[in-house]
C-alpha cells in the first residue's frame, strides 16, 4: 500500500510526464540510452535551490551533486566519485559550484559556538565544524560599522563559495584534466533567493602555478 503522503507527488509526476509527452512525444525517448550533460553542478542541498529549475535546464543537461553548504571535502568519496565520473566518463566541460544567500549551513557555522552541535560527534557536527574553519577568514574580517546580520551572512556565503572553489580546483580529477590539456571551465557562483538570479564570483579555466 502506498503511503498517503506520497500520493500528491505521484500525481504531480504523472501530470508532468503527460505534459511533456503532449508537447513532444519523443521527450523521454531521447534520454533513454545515454546522458550527455554539458555541466557538473555542485550545490547546496537546500530545497529552495534546485539546480535544474533555477537554470531552466532539461533532463540530461546537468550532472548534479548537492550537499550541505556546497562543500568540497578532500576525503569525501561521494563528491570525488561524482567529480571523476563527470569529467572522465561523461566528459563535461564546465563545473559550476554554487552557494546561495540565506544558507542554513553557513548560518549554523557562524553560530556554532554555544550551539547544540558544538560538542556533538556526528556527521552533521563534523561538517559544520569544518565549514566554520572554512569561513574563519571571513569571520576575521573587520565588519563595517552598520553591517547587519543578514549582510554578514551574505558575506560569509560568498567567502564559503571561494573557499570551496579553491579546494575544488586542487582536486586530483580537475588537475588531471587541465594537465592533459583538455578544456574545462570552473565557476564559483552564488544564488540569490530574493531575486532568483545566479551571480558569478570566480572563474578558472587552467591550472595555476602554486604560490
């Protein structure tokens, strides 16, 4: 027996599938045997930031990995396997790492001292603690006298995108692609929940020498 709460989702799914077939009878057939995404999207798991919706993408266009606060962690086999598959098996030519204003993960990292997560030994606590470390530089910046809490959070969201971006371009799969001379552009972006707009913060298209 299907759980009652699933019925609305199933109904919307049937309606969506019917609309697609009515507009294009071959809509699903063209995705049946292969996928050819042009981009890998690394984003936040926040339910308000669905990659395909906010970019107006169709099935088959984006290969997607999402986690809390769009983090890039060196020993995260989930992320690294997605990255390897996207680059070496799907041949994507673009990676978009996107954060978003109003990120609950960044806010939790900001408020970590004194919170229930501070002394927990859990997967979530470890991630938020690592995120707190990633935004330390942003926290150390001298705030403007009139900076509101929302402005501080926006600034830390951008600092987090730049920190994760710096780690992403140093991952082995990305470096291997660049060292082999293959085309790959990596973008760091932030999504504004208030306007629906995606903004580019940083971009890199080749391996840069170590300082």
